[in-house]
C-alpha cells in the first residue's frame, strides 16, 4: 500500500463553501453558481485564472436550453446523472451519459442546444466555461468517455491542451482531472510554480490542507507544493490545473 505524502497544511488555500454560491431556481432549471453568472454578481468571485464558470445544474424532465449562441469560450459539460442531449451548428448531435464529458470550443461563434431527453427523470451536470488562449479561434468539438480501467483510478486526465491520454482537447493551458476516491483513500497533485489549482468537490467528503470539504465545496491555491486529497467518505470531484 502506498504511504501518504506529508499533508501540505502550509499551502495557502482559499475556501469556497457550497452554501456561499449563487443560486437560481427557474423551475425547469435549478442552478448553483460558483462564480458570478447571469443575475448572480459577486465581485470577489469572478473566476479563477482562466476558469470563468462552474454551474451545478439540475434540469427538469424534458426541459433544457434552446438553441443559443456562444463565442470565444471553452465550454464543457460533465454529466452527473440522467442524460444530456447536445446539438450544435457544427453538426454534432450527442446524448451524453453520467461520467461523460463534451467540450465545445466556441471560437469565433457557434450555436448549440442542450436538453434533458427524459420525460420522467431529472438530469444533472456541471457546466464549466474556461477562457481560450486567444480570440477568434476556429470552433471545434471533442469528448471524453471513461474506460473500464478508470473505475479503479483515483485521478484521471479528462481534458488537456494536447489531448494526451485520450483526454478531450481544450484551447487553453489547462489540465482537468476527474477525482474519484473511496473512503480513507487519497490522491495527490503537484502544484507547479506559476500555476494555480482549483478543486471542486461534487459529492462526498474530502480533507485537504487542514480543511474538511463537503459536497459543493471548493478550494484553490497558487502555492507550490503537494496537494493531498483524502476521502472521509466516497468522493468525486474535478481538479483544474491552470497555467493562465
């Protein structure tokens, strides 16, 4: 069994509690906003480096976002439960299942729609926006689907700038990892000089840098060192390693 590295309690972290997020319930859509979004404005939470939006959405049966435009933004959805039907002006039409990711580089302009295809069950997802490395890029689309071996992997690269390890490709200096750890297990991540890390806990409980995180909580750090994530109960989250 691997020994746990020394916990990086000396690392300076910022804590973002779930209950402090913005919240909007439109009936068909129940959404929590980690950063300022739509009618929720908080000048202290406008984003983190290139990370601009993390919305945790629940979409009612048969409801969704009708066709609308985007430009100059990297937009991806991570399905938590239910399903998400995506269509865009590039000709892509997909229905995503839990654990799957679709990433759309809006570039100089695209339109798309996202719906819950079930008329009986709600669907939930994280919708995330990251600013691109430059404006006016050619729009593109990519996906990440988990493989059977990922069921037993604590940290899996799901998005990167070069598509390595089968990850979806983003037009930014950003690596995104899916974290899944069982109770009393841990994983670690090296925060390199000049970079910043944001960890968003989706479910479960995690101890890190002297803090206990619950579902919906997040931490960020720009300190160099080893960030250790230890599960107090089975946990899942996304870790963003950002150069810009």
